[in-house]
C-alpha cells in the first residue's frame, strides 16, 4: 500500500504511549497499515486542515468540539485506550455521523478482579498485617493470630455494579461457594440471574454482605452515593473493597467508618492520585491500600493494542468494531470518571 493510500490515524493516547499499548510486532503492523500522526491531546484543533481532512481513526480520547469534528469528514472511530469513557466530546454529533466511540477498558477486568480477590482474602485473614508483625518480631502464632480471621468460602458477598469488571469478579469468586448478590440499576434482573448471581437492592447488598465489592463507574447519578449512611448500614466488621473509581464514594465518610472500627476496607483508587503524603488514609489501621495498580499489567496494556488493530481492520472493511466496547447513546454522556494521570 502506498504512502498516500494508507489511512491516517491520529495518535493521542496520553498518558499512555503507543509503545506501552502495542507490542513491537503490533506497532510494526500499525505503522505498516496506517500513516500515524502523533498529536497533543489538548490541541487536536491545532492540526492543519489537510491532516484533519484525512483522519480515519483517533487512538485516545482527546477533548473534541463540534468545530474540530466538522474538519474531520472521514473520521470513523475514536478508540479510547484510557479505560473509562470521558465526558469530553459532543456524543450526539458523533452518533449522528455514525462515528464509533469504543473503549478497551475491559482489558483491565480480569487483573483488577484478581486483585479484588486478593484484597478480600487479606482483609479476611490479616495477611499483610501478620507479615509486618512477623518482620517486627511481634507475630502471634496459631489461633492467637486468627482472632478476627474468617473465611471467604461460604460467605455472603455483595457486588455494586456488574459491567465487565463485575462479571470478571464473579468468575474469580466462583470457587468459594459464596452467595453473591448484585446491585446494578442499569441492568434487568434477568441478566444478573443468567450470570448466576442474585439481583438485589442496594439496601440488601449493604446490610446482608460480609464483603462488599464496588466496581461501578462514576456517573452523573451516583457521584459520592456511598457515604456515611451506607457504611452505617453494613454489617459490623464487614469488608468494603473499592476497585473502580473513588468518585462513587464519600471518602471522608469511608475513612471515618474504618477509623471507628465499624468496617474494614481496601481500595485501589483514591480521590487524589498520587495521594498526598500526609493524607490520613496512609496510616489508617484496618485499611488496605494499593496505588491504582490493580489493572496496570503489561499484558493488559498490550491486549489494548491487539483490540485496536483488530477493530480498525474490521472497520477498514466496512464492518463494525467487535473487540472493543462501544459507547451507548443513552449512557455515555452520563459518565463522570476523571482521566488517569499515571499508567
């Protein structure tokens, strides 16, 4: 294929890079099939008219307005390699023009689910605290070290949100013979039942669970909806595990509930990232911390590149994207997650 015949792709995946999300072989394939123009995500409008007129795909989800989109008559798809869809472009215009907006975020589902399982097991058995005590010569042997321990097996588990991450979490929990209840107001109960979980109200999930996993995206309807009242309704000593985005939680209320000994908690996400060194959650007993690293595996990043290449090849043949998840007209503008700043 000649230089002029290759479709043009704008690369704007910051904070990620093409080298992060494509293997060497996949990156070679990308450059062989397409003309790739690196661009500042914050200034796509600054590209010249000739370049924008030729763009077929955008890798990344840079802010775009109607005027800039009007300068891209050949645009077919925006391929988000962040994870969550962002409320930074006029989706109605994109849908009207038949431009696909897709995300590769599902690559993180399995690794984050495995981390969630590890966090639950740690909260149940005190693994990290016992290790630290052992290093310091303060270990408690045998049953003395298990006074607050319990089993995940046969427990009652609640999951808030049942997208790709919720489904992956349910799969990794399947061997523990737990009773799993799910609250997700965007899904009919039949979908949950078909997945082998029990549809439940938020109230039931909070009051009836030994472990509560939060895997819901932040939307215009649920920012901060898990606050002091929610934590007060949980079973005393229950474990609260936050895996999606901190925006769904009143974090001060979560800290207060753990500090009071009402519940224990674990989180991979925080209101500020990186978290200030003097933030009170850093030294809080009963709180297990992870620096937004649950999904950040190289294997997951490289899978993004595979998905992008596969779907661009399909769209080149006038077929719809099949590997990435497509944005839905009814829900995409409700998304309120903040973009990541660190991979």
